[in-house]
């Protein structure tokens, strides 16, 4: 688990959240509100769903690179529309969480059952204290096998 959690706020612009994810080389982050309460998680998948919605994009019908070629003028409008959106409008909620005292097996099970890549870790009060990722889980099982 990492205790140095990179998070975004519900009121952040989607484009600002994308910058945070990119700058920190992460694919998602917990979302907190003005009172620092955990409200959800935002990920690259949530951003892709927004793009799909804004251009009526169907990944099974149109490869993403074709969109760049076929809709170049629309990209400016997509960015403008996305810039108006707030993280609270696209985040996955409620956040699926694990207690800080739970076992690694419990965390792995939650991630597997819910098909998620990251799991916010909370204390007894529900306060965000860390995050565990699939990479963390794999590292633990690798170390156990050595």
C-alpha cells in the first residue's frame, strides 16, 4: 500500500484531473470532496467514457485512431466540452474500499470481484489513508513465492 496518495477533487475540471494522472504516471486516483471525504475514483476509463459520450464513439465500430483522422475538427469541440466537465460528473462512485487492517487476500479479492485496478484504503473512520494497486498485489505474491 502507498500512503502517499495522489487524489483529485470532485470540483476539479476533468482536464486538470487528466494532467494529474499523466504527470504522476498513474491510471486513476481517489476523488475527495471539499471536506476531504472519499467520494469515488476517477480513471482513464472514466475519461474514455466521456469521450465516447461526447462524440458518440463506439470502440467496437470505430478504432480510436480513425477518430483522430475522421473527426479532426471535432477534437477542438471535444476538448472544450470536456473542459466544462467536473470530476464528480465522470467518476466511478461510490468508491470500493478496503479497511487498512484487511488482509492482502481480501484486497485482492475485492479487486478481482469488482474488476478494478486500484483500491482506496480507509481507516475505521472511513478516512483515506492509502491506496493499493494491482501492481502492489503482484509484488506481494511475488515476494511470497521467493
